[in-house]
C-alpha cells in the first residue's frame, strides 16, 4: 500500500520526527559549554533549512560538519549577540530606575532586538563577513517584519508559554523544543534566504 512505501507519508513523517529528536539532542549537547551556543545555533538553522528540502538528510553528519566548519564565525557571532543583548538589558534596567524618560525608547530597541536575534545565526552559515552578516540581519528585520514577528512568537510559544502554562508538555518541549522551533522558523527563513539569493 502507498502509505507503507519508504517515501510515503508515514515513513517520511516518522523520519522527520526522528530527525527532530536527533537534532535537538545534538544541539543541547553542543550547547553544554555556553561559549559554543553561537556555533550550535548556526548549525541548528543550517540543518533545519536543509531538512525542509530533504527529509531523509543525514542529520548527525550534517550537524557535526556544519558545527565544525562554522565554529569560529558562529562563536564570534554568539558572543557578539550575548554582549549586545546583555548591554541593552542593563541599560533598560538602569533607565527604569534612574532615567525613566529613556526607558520607552530603550524598550522599543530591546523589542526590535528580540526580532533581530535569529538572523545573525542564520546568515553566519553563509560565506559572508561579519559586517555583511549584521547588515543583512538588520535589513531582514525591517524588510521581513511579519515573518520576524511570527518567528519570535513561535519561539516564545514553545520555549516559554507552553512549559509555564502546560507543564505536562514539558518533556516534549525538552525532547523536541529547540529543533521544533528551528523547523517552524525555517519555513519563513527559506523564503528570506531565497530572496537574498535572487538579489545576489
């Protein structure tokens, strides 16, 4: 029967679920030393984008290869984003306590940064310089604002709202959360990456 074919719906779905689990485990393990978070996120998004086109792609080999190749650039981007986010959070905190007039503009910038955060890790997997990565990321946040809001909402829903308000689903979030979010976001990122490819 068609449903039991290796390339049929059933096996394709089961394979995607297995790949999500493996990808999630690889990501969490490679994040254990926090300094590698940037390289891990870069590899996560690259493999997620590739998996959309090929559900039978070898996740483990692809992830480890990408992680190794993008180690230096991904780590540098990760440290830059941590410094940027941390500095802005401190400024917002200080403004709320000492310079209330500045708190609203800084909060708006912080909200924009929440939308911006994903793009540097997506573009760091490409052959771009650090300046090009940041320029393209800033452009993407404004040019693809609806997609940016949707991707942030997906991460917020699965990463925070579901575990807090539906704690019984926490095991599923732990097993599939990070790769699941990346997979959902990749559906929008595919369009964005394609748009830049056509502009080149």
